[in-house]
C-alpha cells in the first residue's frame, strides 16, 4: 500500500514533499491537517514543490498532503452574478457565514449555491445534434440576465436524453450527449474549467463598435472599443480605482466583472457597498444583479492573485 505523502519542508507559502510520485504538474492538492488549497508547481525525482494559496502559519512537517488528480478549476454556471469571490473562486459571503468576519483557513464551502432552484427552459430534444458552444438550456440568473447553458468546448454529439422544462439545481442533469465514439456525457447547469486553460473561441470579432463608458471626457478623448482593452496609468491616489468604479457603474456593458487584484480592503468594501446600493439605470434594480466582484485584496497571498 502506497504511503501517504507528508510535508518535508515549509518555506513561506511553498511546501515540499519528498519520496513520492503520486503528484502531477499543476495538480490541485490539499495541504496539511487544515486541508489548505495548493497547487503543484515543480516536480523532480527527489521532491515535489507545492504553492499554497492560503496562510501556512502553524503548518508543520509531517502533516499529510492529499492529491486530487485534477487541475485547479473554477465552476461556471448560474449563481456567479451578484456574488463576491476571492481569486480562486471561494465565495466570500459563504466563508463569512462559516467562520465570521475573519475568514479561517481550509474552510470548504460550495462555490455556487447547490440548493437554489432555477426555472430552466430546455431548448433541445432527443436526437438533436449539438456542437461546442450551442445552448441546450436557459434560465433567468437574475431579473436582468438570462443565463445560457452551452455545450462545453471540444464536446459534440447527439442528445440521447433531455429533461423537461421546470425547476432544477445547478448539479441536476439536464441533457445527456453521446459523442462520435459512443461515450455518453451528462450535462448540468454548470461545468468545471481549469483556470490555466484559456476558453477557446471560434473566431475573434473585429473591434468595430465603441463602448460608451458614461464619462464624457473618456468617450471624447480616449474612446474604448467593445472587445478592446484600456489601461489607466497613474501614481498613488490619482484616481485610477475611482475611474474604474465610474466606468463599471455607468458603461453600457451587459455584465460587469470587477477584479480588485492587490486592492486595499477598504476600496473593495466601498465597491461592494456602492454597487449594492446603486440602482441600475437600465433596470431600476440593484446593479449587483449584473455584476460579479473578485476581491483579491493586498493582504491575500500573492500566489492567489497570480492564479
């Protein structure tokens, strides 16, 4: 029987394991008795190097390291909007409920609400041929956004089972797809995706339409194209973050993904409070109904920001 891998050394957020070959490069692992989230970043014939994404304070040599056999992944599905996550998609509201205002280490909570039911409309029937990116179901994620559930990339085939319209949770089976090799795949309202693998696209659309930011000085002097990228350089306290706040609140984008990477905690708190209180000029409801916040504040591990 293979011996349980254990910690050989701890150096800040870097942990090393010796005399084992059970790990794979970029594999997600659980480190120590607290089951801290980590990722394999180095392999030799002598040792395995693991980057831990939580505080390693109190971690000791000899504690177990558990492989998962899968890469670091995020869950994509309804329930992302209106939520606030850290850099590796841990829901901060759920973590706060589990541990209080000071979030502890190694707390395991579902990424998305697995008990909430959505009104699902199934768009296909048995015998339909499906290609990657085609929608097989839809559900109103919020009152402002209709969520489309699409066939994952690199998967195609014939529908051999389709559920009826009704209320379903994110892990309930919606359709089954049989590929060209005869393998049957079960598709739900959500899917896992490795964080280091880019989502593929069939083609890149040319940036031909402007994005209206809601700030006249930007739209006039520094126009931004839909699908384009813009940078806001500047020193400390010159208004970079506040400009981002204004663009996120007033631009004509359908969905806002606000990533505060290395931001001060009070700035992210301000974003959360303002976005929750602000009425969306499109719908008259809370702006959070089409917003997701990623809070990777400056006091979080650097490795989690990189991920």
